[in-house]
């Protein structure tokens, strides 16, 4: 990570970094998780809770919660639209007003608005896409997930930490899903309560027992429905200022082998295969690269292109220029509430 990321890290001490970095995955599924984390850091539970609350106030920590395998509980799709420059803000605000939209970015491409729609089922997702298209007056291009090779989105707060990348591409076990799980995951959408007995607090909200909460979270994690359970950070706030989506047009019979290689690169945060849209969008392999600067991102992209070599017919890079909306996916059905023009530059 380059020196451009050091500004935010100067605000965090080693304890801050440890309690976030060490628990971005496999957060303790025990009745008093913050006590356990305190014991490992020679701190009282109350002090650890205070640190987590302060990290949320600083917008370093988004939440402690679950990252779900896509299209397991609920349905989702990545979509894009080509919008005239002078209408971007207006149409982006309209897109963000839909409760089912949880990510909405402007990217440097003719297809310049990219957003993710999540809803209870495929029919609801498709209806939201139709509504957005009607409101905007421009075609919406859906890019459905065909194969996930790496979906994690953990971001280290330790600027020079070396680590072995965890690639989690195991197929989720849909048989482990129970009808009650949607209620649990909906209750977790805003994150685990920052209290001494957070799972008990969830249990009281749902009318369950604490043991039942812990058991279902463990089962869903074991079944890869929950891809990651732990601290979710605001990546721009912790120094990952450059966000690039890199796409390649690769022969379908070769894409799996190439994607598996790219997914292991430490600079790749997401890697997946999606459908093409004819000559308008011939790309089928996507990698997300999050880095401290554009220069750092280009270094990663050059490395990826060397691995792809002559297997790609074409590729293009879409850096994000603005983030209009970013939050965890919502499974509950909610009314559309217009969002302000959030224009935090990336």
C-alpha cells in the first residue's frame, strides 16, 4: 500500500487495527464475543466495546455482520446504464431512491452508472430494474452472476501487513437454509448490536433463544451461505481510495481456468463471471481492484493482464469516480425513500 493511505492509519492505534483486522472473518460466535476479544488484547470488555463504537463514529467500521453468498437468501443483480453527463446526478438520485438498490456508482465508461439491486426474489429484482428503466428513460443492462471465483471484500487496516490470501469459491449448501433464516439475517442487516450480549439482544428481538441464534449463524457459515461474518469496513475511509472494475472478453471455454488464477492475486477483491450483452458489452470476466491510488491499481491490473496474456480478445478498466449509495443489502421489503445526492469522491 502506498504512502497515500497513511493519513487514515495515523488516526488508528494498534488496538484499533487489531480488533478490526483480526475479526473481519470468523467473528466469535460466543455469548460474550467482545469479552473474548478483550481477553486476547489484555483489555476489558467495556474498553473493547468503546473502541468499536468509536470506530463506527469515525466511519471506519460500517458494521459487524454477515456477507452473504449471492442469490442464496434473496436475489441480486449488477446493472448498468448509459446516461448523459448532465443527467447523471438526477438519474443517480432516482436509482438510489429504490430501497432495493444497495450500491450505486458512477464509473468512467460510456456505461457510466453501475448499481446493484437486491430483493426477496428474482421477480422483485426484475420489477425494480423495469421501474428504474421506465423512470430514467434509458435502457438498463443487467449482468447476472454466472460463477463466483472470489467474493470476500475484506480490507486490511495494517498498511504493510503481509498475509496469505483467502480465496473462498466453495459452492453454498442451499440445503442448510431454513425458513427462519431470513428473519435472522434481516435483523442483522444493520450489524450486530455493540453490547455485552449481542446475540441475546438479537434473540430477544426475534423471540428466539441465544443458543438458536448462535446455532443458525454457525450452520449458515458452515454451509457457505454466510461467506464472511465479521467486521465490515468503509474501504475509502481506511485508505483504499482507488476502485477499479476490470473486465475481459475471454473465450467461454477458457474463462474458468483464467479466473481461478486471477482470483488468487492479492490485489483482487472480487472475481466473477457474468453474462455478456452482445457487441454492446462483450465482457464476461470481472475483477474488482481496490488500492490506495490509481498508480497502485494500475500495477495490479498490469499484473493481471500478464496472467491473462493472449487469452483475452479485449479488456477495459472502469475506475469509479463517485459513490452515490453504498450499504449492506436489504432483504426486508421497504418503501422507496429518496436518498440525497451522496457524492463522496472515490
